C-alpha cells in the first residue's frame, strides 16, 4: 500500500486548519490582540502591588493635607500664620504617596529592558504584547505626575523636585539592571540565552554543534599526521623515500621537523565560542508565558469578585483601551521623529492625554455623588489613563541613541514633565 500523505496524517488536519485561521487574521490585528491581552496582566499587577504595598510610601511624594486650626468659639481659621474669617476645608490639599507608581515603574522598566534585549528571538506579536501591553500598563506616567502635582500643591516644592529626580534615576538604573541580567552580565551579546530562555538544562538537552577547541584541533591534526605517515609507509612511494635523504639521519630529522610544523591550532579557537545568531524562543515556552499570564488574570478576576472589589474589575475593563490607543500612537513615532528633532512626539502625546484624563477625573469625582459614577471615573483614571501613559517606554527612549544626544533627551523629559504640570496644577486648583 502507498504511504499516507503528510497532509492526511492524524492531527495534520487540525494543524492545517489552525495555521489557515492564523493566516487569515492580519498581523496588525494579532498584535493588537496581544497588546490588549497583556494589558490586562499589567493592570492587574499594578493594582495588586498598590493594594498589597499601600502602606509603603517609599519616601517619594509623601505628603498629607494640613489640619485646620480653629479658634475656640469663633469661625476663624489659622491660614499661613494669620486668622482668616472663613473656614478653610483645603479641598485642593490632598494626600499623596509613591505607593501607586514607584515599585510598578521599577519592575516595569526592568522587564522592558529584558524584553527589548531578547526581542529578536521572540515572536513579533508576543514581543510587542509584552513590551507595549505588559510593561506599558504596569508602569504609569499619569499617576506619577499626579502625585508630583499634589505634592507641589501641598506646598512641598523642593520635595517634589527631589522625588522627580529620584524616580527618574531609579527608573534609568532599573532599565540598565534589567539589560544586565538579561545577558547574564556577559557583555552586549546574551551568550547565555537559548531557545528556552537559558533554561535548556531544565527542559532537556539537545545536541548542538560547537566550534572546535584547541584540544580538538590538536587531536585532529595528530590523527591526520598519523594517517599520512601510515599511508607513506604502506604506499608505493615508500621505496623511494631514501632518494630525498643523503646521510641516513638527515631524512628522519627533516620528517620530524615537517611533522612538528603542522598546524595544531586556529585563531578562532582562542576566543569564546560565538552564540548562535538564529536562536528563537521555543514555542513551548511561548505557550507557557501565555498560559501563565491567563492564569494570573483569572486569579485577579476571581479575587476581585470574591472580595467584592468592583473597582478592580472596572479598572481591568478599561485597561485594553488605553494600551491599544498608546500602541496605535506609537506606530507613527518613526515617521515623525525627524520632523520633531528626534523627539518621540506620539509617546509624548499619549503621556499628556493620560495626565489630562487623570486630572479631569479627579475634578469630576469630587462633584459626583453617585457611587457607581465615582467607580467609573476611578476606572478611567486607573485603568484607561494609567495604561495610556507609560514610564517604561519613556525610559527606553531616553536610553536609546535613536532620539539624539543628551540635549535632546533632557529636552524630551523636561517637555513631558512641563506639559504634565501645566495640565495637573491648574485643574487641581480649579476645585479649591
């Protein structure tokens, strides 16, 4: 009987149908789905860190509204050292801390560097989803700038400046540390990386060809030398070996000199073996990343539903919209970068819109009395604005040489901070 064609083998039909389905979906749609999926994980991680470590302020933007000092039996309030005739409730004096952004930005910048270093070895959709979806949603520029503005409004301008510089330096160091550990501390090339992300010994060994070392070259040369000697002794030219010798021992010495003059080493064996250039992440590990992410998202939803934390569920529902808008805007950075003197203007626009949404929702929340309306506004602030703005991409661009020299990078960061403060401070004072 004829052998069965490969297309008719058991299971081939299912594999062919899944491949056809993936080919029908445009690549940009697959990337968008990946960004939206991992945005859910980034939001869940950011909210979980804020809830678990809410008592830790990390010493950044940690301020509290002042307490009114009212004269007994009067309606006078002590304001700036003077007794005012009207009571001051300090509606524009809010509480601020670094619990909502500090650790999130640190972890997000580290992950961003790791993903950026191994981006070429990953599937394109997976790499974009992890970078734009997970890291972009885990870090938040809007919350950071909101807390800075509140610190300034509370009268701690110098503390706000110190917190700004500290958070920037810590984020830059976190990105550099992530780049370092992604290559196992071995230069610019990740020589420890393989198709199982450095965990090949845990999942099984595979035979691989590696460059010959010094000992191998020497042994091969010795074996070839011995083979040639044997051929010379057994071949028809062995009887004529005495023709090239005049005094018996001279011929032997000449043969010894020729034998020891053979090459026993190559320059390429002196250095480290170069890593393979075509290393790609194993599909098994890619599926494991997706499966673990899905499990964590389901766990977050189950905990929010079981504990009655409806705000967390609303935040999760708004996260993909902010991440997708930011990712779509980032697609136009390359085409406009030269016209904008190297500044990634669309990342700047995404962060500015996120800051504006965060400030507007704070004003509207103070005027809305409906509990459901307050939850919806909080979801827009935490879910949409938090995922629309990003610190990991900002730090990655500041670390990159593509935007230009140090002056351009300083101008880019100061422009981002200046636009954020120009939006946050006037809107915060509007409710006073």
